[in-house]
C-alpha cells in the first residue's frame, strides 16, 4: 500500500500560486484489523488475549493521563498543557476561561516508520472541504479554543456550502458524538468561512466539520479539523 496525495490551493499564504498536499483515498485500520494481523503471523496469542492486553494497556494509559502524568511510549508521547489567558500572577485556573489540553506526538517507532512510507501523487478528482485553520477572532487563538456566541473563522479549500441545504454547513462534534450545527454564517467563501459559534457550547471538547457539495455535484463531502477545540469565555 502507498500514501496517496494530491495538490490543492493553499490559502494560508500570500502567494496565490502556492499549493498544499492533501492525503486522499487512504484506508483506516481498526484495532480489530491490527489484532488480526498480529495473530495471522503465527503468533501463539489468541485474538481474545490480544484484545484483552490492548484494553489493559489502554486503561493504564488513561489512568496515567487522568493522574496528570506525561506518558512516553515507543509509539506515542502524551502530555497535558493549559490554554487560556491568566489575568495576573495571582490568577488561578477557571474552567470558563481556561482548558486542559492533551498533546499527542509520535514516539520513536512511529517516527522511524515515516521514512518507510511510499508516496504516490494522484489527481484530486473529487474535491472535498479541507480545513487548515480555526481561529477564535475574540481571543486570537488558533486551533486551540473558541468563544461561545462570538465570531470564529475557518480557512482552507473547498469550504463553501449551500446554506439552503440542511445537510450542509459547519458542525461542532462533541467528544461523545453530539452534533451541533452552526446557525449564523457571516461569510461563505471557498477559502474562508466566518460564523458565530453556537452559545450552547459551554463545556467539553469539540472538533469542527464542514459538509459541502461542490459545484455541479449532489454528493456531500466532509472535511474535519482533527484538533480538539475547547470553549473559553
């Protein structure tokens, strides 16, 4: 298998001729599939045993993170950080203004694997929304937080959508799966969307999706910013 990519306009630079690479048409491998590969190599470990060990490992990692620790493994590194502005030296953490974020980086084994990836350049025949940047225009934070009830900006490519179609638009996806659609859009252009963040999004973490059908097409495509955003006031 190879990593397929194509080129699309890059709207985050001042050069109108700039392009960016977009990964496309690649498969997603699940835990079940990884376990099947493990036991398919003649391993003496059964599928049930493998799944049990993975569950115990996941539980231990979650407990370590919940205790405020950094986690450093051969596959990944996780460490917490705090976002938001503190008024002065005596100010303390306030859930309404600050948030705990988890930062995830590749460990040495995954970093080494990148060098073995085979690339194949392809044409992007079915354009889909690509979100490059989320900006909270009140706090100026980028890809970190949003202010409920305030204006935010999404920049990228192929973002414009049909506002008359209820299935298209900007959607906030909560960690538990709840979906909230943006109702007030100020600017609807292919390279940028300006909108008011729904006031109901007060707590939790969210990812942002844009669902849009491109010109002369009825097929709705989805683009998601794979960064967890948290609300601040």
